[in-house]
C-alpha cells in the first residue's frame, strides 16, 4: 500500500525570533500500522534563505516518513507493538530572514525492539558573500581560514568538553578520536555561539544518553563570522 503524505492546515503560530513570524504545519504519513508525524516550521518572509530552508525541511520530513514506512514494514499480527511511530519536533534556534535560519528537529522513532531511539537533524541556511546556501561548519568562518584547521579546531573543542563528562565513554576510552562530516555539521546557531546536538551512540552507549555541547563566540575565535548573527 502506497504511503499517503498529507499536510494539514496551520496548527500554531509561534512567537517572534529576531522579528520574524513563523508558522507550523503538521505533516503525517497515513498507513496502517504506522503513526508518522512531524511539525514543520514555515518562515513567512519571502527571501532566498527562507525559501531554501522551508523547501529543505518539508522535503526531508516527507522523505524520512516515506523511507521509515518502507523500511520497517507492517508490525506482525502477533507483535505486542501494534503501531510503529516516528515523530519530528522542531526548535527554531535562530532566524533573521535576510541572513540566517537555524532549525533542529528531535526525531523519536520506534519500530519494535528493546527501546525507542532518538536523534537530531539540523538545518542551517544563510547568506555568505551575497549568496544564500546551506551552511556547513566551514561556512561560519572567514574564507581565509583553512577548512581542515576549522574542522580540527571544532573536533578538539567538542572532544575536550565531552571528556569532562564520565558518561561520554566512547570519547574517554579512545574509541572516538575524530568526527564525521555529518557530526561536524550537526549544529545550530544561537545568538552567542553554536550548539552541537549529538545523538546516543555517538559519544557513548544508548543508556549514556545524548549530548548538547555549546561553543561560545570566544571559543570559536576571531575568524568566526559574527556578522551572520547581526540582525541589523
């Protein structure tokens, strides 16, 4: 049976972030044996940054819901779990329509097994050198800064902070010594720096939980593009 993706009407109106109005749309995949839901921010200002962000978030949600329904299959008749679930809840970390949008989704999923799982997906879009684009960690620094040096700086900052927590067992026992491109870009931008959202199994076992590690402007150094955070 083909999954049907339906976008319901507006369900909420959010407050102002840097003077920008945000609405939310509910997105569901309707299929027997599944409950696949999400709430997706929609920025109402019409700029290249908002268009890219809105399109990317909506496309990702629909793709992930369709993929989950296909991969999981329908729960067996004798299964104690009658309905598999997937849900994405957003947080808008920073938004200034002409220059920057930063959003994260906390994704919960359960398709049987010992426990549910959760993970993060981040969306960062901004204007760099006059062009709107998806931002990677290297885009947040001056063009004169070497990309490899930026990645090493961020890696060192994150791992050093993680070592301060005993529960980061994979970092403390030496299992994790470098970070993937995906993890290096698992950040959101805030008014006073950036915050990394690190899912279970990345720095420790599932029971050791996830990690949210803040890097301040002073830690990011003088090459960080502070102009991205200015609303004027």
